[in-house]
């Protein structure tokens, strides 16, 4: 009977089906997974740790693509989502309990802050782990991601080349301490979410080379990355800075917040405002948003593949830096009264 469940390739399809039918009549539903895990010392599952509410994993399209990639790499290995709310990322006891209770053989740590207690809990548990995106500074943990500072440069340069000089930046969470609103230079420099920090700093470097001083570029932070908060921060930026002719966003979700706000006031992109995003999600490309395309699904696949190799104690090459593209799109227009040669 064991072969029917554990090694079906050793039986003919007809014999295996007869065994399964007989077992069902006897009330036997198959091997006990708990007992199996005790024998093998394997849970048969990998965990994906993200410091977001569970709904985020299904609503944020970049995360959806990432998780699809991890699932593809996992194959028959179960995938366990381990969501931790952003507020819990300062609670060491809760973080330790959450990580210790996860019945997994290893962790994909998806985009958490530097110094996050969940990351420390994973490291202290001693199971194989892979970091996707951030933190970048954990050199002892294998890492998969993109060069965010370089990746965002084409988006910033497109705005500069179109003659824009009054540009605002919208960013999602930069630190574990909550902030909804303006980002000071000090907060940006000390940011614990290094992906967003790199994107903002990368854009500011491009602007600086074009003569646009950083202190003239308003940067606003959206601590919770969902539709309601994206709309709220877009409204705050554009109402407090009506002089802006362009907005650079560090995610496509923020760009959609800008689009939604503009619709409420009867304005359009790029006629009234030029706009760029970041992620290259399906919806963004369908809208022909000017956006950085990062390989979210491939990133998830590589992270899952790398983790499974570590679980099997195989040698792995890391870090893995994936390529990005830039979709020029149709949401950036030449600033009126400025010729391309003058920009």
C-alpha cells in the first residue's frame, strides 16, 4: 500500500487504483503527513515571509507575479505564506513566535526592512533562507533582486529629456517607523527599506545632473501601499504642489493613485501631467504607463529555486542580479514651450 501513495511509478495505473479504492472503503485516507515529517525531518514546505497584510499578496500585482514565480519553482513542495503586518515589524517577541511556528524547511524573505526582527528570527532559527529584494546588506544570506538605483534612471531621464524641471516623487514605505507625507533628507539617508531608498536616490541623482537640486524636489511617502493610501498621497502631493509638471513614482501602484486622483479633478496624463511608474505590472503595461519593467515572476522563480537548492545542501552561486527594461510608454509628454534640444 505504501508504494501506491509514495512511489506510484512502481505500480501499474490499474493496480494503484484498486489499492486506493480499497483503502478508501476501509477509511484509510493516506499517510499521515505529520508522521512523515517526523521520519524525514522535513516539512515538505517552504515559507514566504512578507511584512504585509495577507491581502497585499493578492492585490499588489508585483507581489502576485513574484509569488507565482516562487510557486512555479516549488513544484510539488508546498508554499506557505507567512504575512506579518508592518506594525509588527518592531515587535521582536511576536516576530520570533511567528517564525518559530512556521512548519517549513526554509524561508524566502520577500522585501523586508534592514534590522526587521522577522529576519533576525529566521536567521536565529538556522533554516536555509534567501532574501528577495531587500535588505541588500545581509551578505551572509543569499540574495536575488535588481539594481534599483540604475533601473530607475531611464524613467528619471525621460522626464528630464522632456523638459520637466518641477518634478515630485512618490515612494512607498521607507522605514519601519510610520510616516505618511514628506520625506526629509535625514529619513531618506537612514531608510531601512533599501529598495525604495535606492529608487528615490537614483532618481534624485539623475535630476541633480540635470541641474535640479534635491531640495526643490518634493518627496512624499505612502506607508501602506494600497489603493486608498496611494490615492491619498497623490492628492496630497498634487494639491500642495500645483506647480508640478511631472511625478515619478517608485511603484506602478502609486502611479495608478495619481491617475485616479487626476480623474477626480478632470485632468489627464500626459496632457496635464507627465507620469512614470516602476514594476512593469500587467495593468501598467496595458495602460501604456512609462515604467521600469522588473522581472517579478523570474525573481520569484530564482528565489524559490535557490532556496530549494540550499535545502538540498547544494552549492549555489549568489547574489543573483536580474536585468530590467524600460517601457517608454505614453504617459510622458514634452513640456509645452520647451524644445527637445533645449531640454
